[in-house]
């Protein structure tokens, strides 16, 4: 999870369970490009 905390931009190319389980509050200040639609 440290990588998600340090990243400014997140690019989701796969819909693995690990990404689906990410706390959405941790993503509020991030630029997200979600090609799989898991964080919409």
C-alpha cells in the first residue's frame, strides 16, 4: 500500500482483487485513470 500512498497518479489496467479491496478514501487526492471501472 505504500506505493498507493506515494503515487500522485494511478493507472488501473487490470481488475485484480487486490485493487478492488483498496480503501477508496485513500484515493481522494489522486488522479485516477481506471480502464477497468473498478473504482468508479
